[in-house]
């Protein structure tokens, strides 16, 4: 509403910057590649330089800026602003990013949070969750995670990573080991990167599928090939999509039982499965749920800018 | 703090009433049996009569009373104060209890909530959770449920029953069917009433155990016999306690992943298992949790009055 | 978002009803005259009948309705839903309106609040205060009052009437006695009804003004004649508008000092003074305020329906 | 509850440090003089050194510490942690204290707030305001200010200084000019330092009082001499105490009208006036307030450590 805000969306391959005016309107945006080879300090030096450059180009003094909000695929100790580890940017770990950036930016306010939290803020503030007092943003992508809005505010829990619902355990000591360190967490059965591992395992076991051919080799199979194969009626693809539906339904139902929040907003690459996946997820959810009070399944409404929009929302 | 408050704790066998003064001190309490044969209207007529009697005995006019808080083992649409169904008091269902009582009590303020929520309020306000901004009260008893405190307030979700974490599904379409309507929810493996069903099933399958003898018949086995048998090294009891530990650990870990709340307060009959159960639960939890930031397991500190204390807390 | 909601806006001369669908869209509205001769019970019988009629016309059963939100110009004990007194509807006092209506409406959820609170909810949710975490709605009309939004929620205080800032005292035991029982409260110098009393006093003291002629008698002078006279340069009108500006500026500045909320949204009849009044108020405010951080003065954006919109917002 | 916390209470003459353990128990405290001659950087270097020394003495690594909370008599832009100006430490101004300290303390979490806010947190958490959901801490001392607790949390407003109620204006452009830049703010009539100015003015005008003699000169008169003179029946002292009562009553009543918070907790040097002052303040408050719902006037309960206790509370 007042003063400018800068939202930074850091991903494994690119960094997007957005400058928002006092009415939260995006007045400028910029993308640059992210360099996963960089250590934390030079990595954030680049971020600070770009932010300083934007401030300079727009002739903004610190008093005219609410601060810099940053979303990135990391585990972050929120209060301290310390990054514990980062997906795809493996050198960005055990680093006091907030303290480092505050210093680099001459005392400017800096807030860091993980990408799912930031997406939840964006969809709640300006997207599909508008007007819902409580909402769960459901990231269905390479990983599976939640951004939980309670009483119109993002809930982060004690250390900062509330919403790691994808790592809730369903089959302890069974299944494929996940990056979380456990076997049998929910996302190990249904995330975009994990479902492909199940497929490859079946292929290695000698089961046939058109996906190998579509991808040009088992190792190259992605969720996109899974969709294509599903559309052709490939039995393994049908089986894989059904498995995803089964575990996603449990994931959602369990969150509903625990939190009794009735607005789920889906975002991330798996939304492209569309009718191949979500009607079945809904069907299974409704089977578990013996109550007919309204529960909403919605799709994220914001386009490509949701990352910078949500990052700027960290400052309000 | 100010004005008197009345807390009512309705259970399957008794109803307890507490009168609290302006400093939240219990100045009077009373118990009477609850009659599960009564329909909702005569049942709540009795409650209203007893409340009126207490007000009369203490010469309190409505202006001197904050209201009546009621905890009971029901699914309650919180905003409306409508009871959907009640454990052990099966005739108390589909009933607009709040509206009915407000009328019976001449417009006095009435708030109803479920027993786990009420216990969470009590332990957070005056018991083991004091000073924790976020806390999960873990009812481990005949049933398994949570009372979630977020930002020092009880979180109820959209309809009022946030915390039904015991009904999160772990093995869909497998195992013993629970009252929730599903097979394979967490509590179907580890609650006080459900573990006994697993034991009976094994006995029916011909497996030996000292519990049959201790209880005087398989049908009479309760959690108490399980403890006794465990202490004697009975293999089936050892197996049953290990199963409880396995599922309770998953239950707690999954809540920790979803909410990142690090203070768990245990209450309910299963706390009597003590060292037979909880160190093992902790061990399994720590195995799943690859992070060494503090997570607290505590036991409820309030004695028998927690039900009326928490019911009165509904009014503050 | 979900289920229908009914918002009722009760004023001294009319009652407006709005039915909102699950997307908060107004699907039906209706006005009827309010009868100030009626005692509380028949008055609210009429309200209940109209609500029942709307439900019937739209074939809505209670389960499809979130409840009935009511805004009215009353002092209301919020938790109890008891009306203490009502401006212009003097028979509506000392009445347990919520309990009465809940019974009349078969247990439907009912929430009552005062008209300024309701307007604040409307402007914060859908009007000029959108996106401001903290906001003060400033009712400048016959009376002067505030609706305080803190952390995106209406703050009501302990008993329910936070925002009676117009009755803050500025000149104890001096000036014209206000309905609040005190002399020298802020609104006794600058509200629409009180400024006219100051004008009449001057007229009675023999001072000349074109307002007497414009209104057809001193007793008929209203804020509208004050505007007309001001536009003609009438000295008494100029003096009266300056007095209003002086006291409104203090009123706003004092709220800013106490709450450090920087978004003020003006609504009510006095907004029609427009440039005659508000630039001067702003000038005086800025004189008092020795700090140049942004403070926003905005005008209400919602049209005639703000009363029913805000009343429905009570239910979310 | 968990991890250690450091609370720092910075005043014009001394700095107190407290180390609190995981149960919020004070395990160590230390005082050192504050040097008002120091510029901001060397001043906070001293603070950082002492904090580092305590961590070292207790063999605490950063992971074992929640952070450092600091209370001081400053206007602080809360989110940025920038000090705008400081009473009695006039060189501590326009300084990014948080960013500076975070860097000095190797990324440790640092939160700064003003002394009234910090006292409010202490009294709400552990003192006279325990259990009140809303509370106003009323600092009656050299200055007059409020610390407003809403929904069990300190409310800071948009920029960070909610509670500057002492600077609410009562007689614009009249009276003694206050440090806030205005004449006629409430505290210019009734704070400990300002009442003495009124007394000196009367003395300069030739009015007699025993205070001159008690203090050894008009310039040496303090609130302590005012109490002594009042006890001897000195007419000017009686007049001065009555003036304080008049303005304090308006101050409290106006906050009650605006916020409808009914628990006021008094702290600061003027509480030593005791029965000379507060019964009269209450009498006047009750005169203005035409409603008999309970309003509590309480005195702060924490002893000398309230500053470090409250500063540590900033971290929870």
C-alpha cells in the first residue's frame, strides 16, 4: 500500500526480481540466471547487487522501501533468517542469509521464506484463496508441500517450516527413500520426481511401457511423458497416475482431519495433469470424508509472477 | 479475572460443574451422574437446571457471570453451537445445543466445544503448556486426538473440529474399521479401545496371552490388563505396546512435519503406560526426525479439574 | 466464499437486507421501513420474519446459510449480543437481541454489532482499506466514531464498543453536553448534529448568518445548510467549518498517537463537505505530526450497500 | 521455555543484562553504567561485548540462544530496528541498531523495542496483567505512555510506536511545549517532569510553596518534593496533584473510550504517589464513565527486573 517493496524469487535456474509500488502494483521486473556453482556469499552478493541496481535505477532511497522479501527452495530458520539447506542450490546451506543481506544492503529490512510459503501468501492475498480466512496452498510439483494460512496469516510454526506435510510418513521403513531421510513419506509415492522413480523401478523389473520410447530412455522420463503415456492408455502410466491420486487424496484428507481447513489451492507442475488426476483425487477424498460440509479444491490463479508477488507479500 | 465463569465438563458417566471467580479461582464444584438414556432436550434441561441452581446458591445475577463454557465428547459445529454426534451419549446428536441453552438460561452466553479442545485450553493456560505460543495437546485415551494452540489461541478450523488427527489415514482400506467410517486411520492401531480389538483378534486366531486370564475373558480386556501383561513380559502385550508406540510416533511426527509445533502435551488414560510406552515413542520420533532443534514431550499437569478449568477458559 | 450469508442493516428509518452467495456476491436485496414505535420484541419479530421470508423465497435450508449478521446504531455487549441502547430507536434497549433472534430463527447463527464496526469491516474487506493490515474507519456523520481494524480483524475491546473515540474528552466540564453524558467530548464540537447546536447558540446570541434563511428557521439548520452557507462565504459557516476541522484533526492525531495506525478511511455524511473541510483537517494533522512517514487519508469507496456488505462480513 | 534468552534493559544511567534459561528463569544478571557521551557505534559495541562475554562465560553457542531482546527509551522503527531518537541518550539517533548488532553478534537474532512496550510485555506475561487478553500498561513517570496488549500480543502499529498516548493533544497551542513538538499534549500537564515545570512557573510568578525550601531551590524540585509538600498540606502541591489527577483521568478515560480495554496496569515513578493520587484519578474516571461494567486499575507487580524480563519476552 505504501512505499515500494522488492520481491525476489530464487529458483534453481533463475532469479526473478519485482519492484512493487505503494499500491502493490508491479512496476518493474527482471530475471537473471542463478548460478548453482556459487558459494553462499558470492551468490547473495549478486542478489544484493541486483537489488541495489534496481533501487538506483528508480532513484529510491531506503526510506522509500519497505524492504526485500525473498522466496527460495530452502529450509529456513525463519526468525534468524538462516538457511539450513536448499534444493538444487546445494551450496546454499548453513548460511545466515538475512544477517548477511541486511549488512550488504545497509540495514535494509530483509525477510526470507521458503517457496511454498511465498506461493501461499500470493494465492491468499491475490489469487484463488482471496477471502478465505484459513487456506492451504498445496504445492504439487517435484516435491509436495503445504503453505498454511490461518486467520489470514501464514503459519510457520516454531522454527519456520510448518507445511512439510509431504514428508508425513505413511509406510515407515518401506518404499523409496526420500531426501527427507525417511522411507515411506507421502511424497515418496506421488511427487513429480518420485513417481518417476517408481516407473523406472518397474521398467528395471522388465515391465513394458511406452514412456521409455517417448522419453528416449528410462532415465529421461519425466512427468510430461507420464501425461502423454496416460493419454495413450499405457497401463503403467494409468497405474502411476492412480498411485499419485491415491496418495494425494490421503495427503489432503489427513490435512483436513488435522486442521479442518476447507480451502485447498493447488499449484505447481502437477496441475497440468488436470482431469487425468484431480477428479480422481477428489473422488477418493470424498470417499474418506463422511461429512458433506463444503470443501473446496481450487487451482492457483496467479501466473508466472506469483513468486515475486508472494515474496513482496512477506513485507506486509 | 473479572466476573464469575461456569465451566461444565460433560462425560459419558458424569457431569462436573465448576464456578470460578474473577481471579479464575475455583470456588465451588459439583458432580452429578450423566444419564445416557436421555434425549438431548431433557439432558440439557438438567444441565441448565444445575447451572441455575449454582447461580441461585451464590446469589449471582447474569451481569455477574461471563457465561457457561461446556466441554463434551462431541463433534460440534462450533460457530452454530450445534452438536452433530457424541461419543457414549448417542442420543445427543443433531441438536442446536447452544441455541437451546441460551434460551433456557435467559440469554446467558454459552460456548460449547469438544473435550480435547477444552483440555488443550486448560493445559495451555494453566498446565504443562504455559508460556508456549504454539502447543499441541495430545489426547491419548479411548480415542486419539489433538488440541492445537496457535499464537496462544485454540485453532478450531472452519467448522470446529481441527485436531481430529487420530483419524488421519495410514493404511487405506486395511485394518480395523474405526468409528470415523474408514479403515486404517492412525487411531485404529493405537488408541486404548482399538488396541484391545487387535489383541482380541489375535486371541481369536489362537495366539496365547496372559491377558485373557487377567481380565477374566477376552471380551473384558482393557488397557489396564495390557499394562499388567506387559509388566509380566507377555509376548502379545509386548507386541501390542510396540504397535502403539509405532503408530503414536508416526502420529506425532506427522503433526510435527505439518505444523512444526514443538511442544506436545500428553493427557488421557494412556499416560499411565508411562515408561512402558513413551520412551519408545520418543525414540521412534527421533529416528524419523533428522533435525536436533528442541522438541518437547510433556505430560499434562492439571489434575481431575482440567475439564471444568478448560470449559471455563472457553469464555476468556 | 461458501454457503449464503444474510446481512441486515438496521437504521432509524429503514432496514436493508442483503443475501450474499458463496462468492460473497449480493444476489438479492430488500428494504423496508423501520418502525421506531415498536418495542424490541415486535421489532425483531419483523426482522426475523423478513429473514425467514428470504430463506423461503430462495429455498434455503439452515445448513446452506452461515447465519445472519446485523449492524445497527446501538451499544451492544458483543459477546452476549445484548443491546444496551440504540440511537433513534430508543425503545430498543436492554434487550438480549441475539438470544431472542437465535430462538426465532430456530438456532441459526446470529451476530450483532454496531454500525461503525460494520462499516469498518466493509471498507476493510472490499473498500478503501483493502490490503491494509491495520486501518481506522472514521465515521463522520451525526456522530463521530471509529472502527478499528488490527491485524486484519475488527478490534472490539472487552465489552464490544472499542472505537467510541468521538467521546474522548477534550474540554472536561465545558461546552455542550453530549449524549454520552459528558460535556466537552470531541464530537460535541464537530459532529454533524453537534456543530448545528453551536451554530444555533450563536444565532441565539444574536450573531447573523445566512443559514437561518437557507433553512427556513434556526431550528431547521442542518449540515447541508452549513455547506451552502460556507460556499457563499458566510462568516459563521466559515467559523463553524474551521471548528470542525480543528477538532477532527485532534481526533485523528490522537488516534494516530495512541495506535500508530496510518490508514484512515472516512465515511458518513460529513464526507460531502469534501474540499471545504478535509484539506484543512489534513493541514492541521500534519502540523501536529512532526514525522513524515506516510499517513493515508482516504474516503470510503463502497456505495449504499456498505451496511449490508459489512453486516454479512460479521459472519466470516 | 527452550533455549536461553538474553534481555537487555538500556536506560539513561545504566544497562542491565539478564540471561534466562529454557524455563524463562533468570539465571544471571549484570549491570553496568551507560555512557551518554558515546556515539551509537561505540555505545552498541559495548552492549555487544557484554553479551558476547555472557555467552562465553556460560559456554553458550548461538544455537543455544533465542537471541537478544533490547528495551530502551527510544523511538524505534520496529520492523527495521532503526532508532530514531532516544531520551537521555541523545547521541543514539538515526541509527540502524538492529542491523549493526546482528552483524556484531555474528547473525544472532536481535529485537529492539521501546521501554514502555517492554514493560507491558513483562507485566502481561508475568505481572499484574496475567490472564487478561487485552491490557494497557500505563507508564506514569518522567513521561506518560502506554503499552497496549491486544489478543495477548503487544500491538505496535504500523511503524512501531503505538502507545504514545501521552502526546495526545488536549489543549492545542496552549500550555507548555513538550518534547513531542506540540503544546498542550496530555503529558505536558501531568508527567513527572512536566508537572515540575508548572510548579516552577507558579514560583516564578511569585506564588509561595514549601517545595522550594524542601528541594533547596526551585530548579531542584522533583516529584519527590511534590509528594513531601503534599503530605504537609502545601497548597501549591495540592493544586499540582489535583492537576495531575485531572489529566491522568482524561488520559485513561480517553483510552477506555477508544479501545474499550478494561485492565490498566500502572508502572513508573509516579506510582509512589499512591493514595495521594490514584483514588482521585479513579473518582474522576468513574465520573466520566457512565457504565458500571468492571474496569480494573492495577499496579505493576514485577520488581526491578521488569526491564530485562520484558526485553527477553520480545523473543517469544
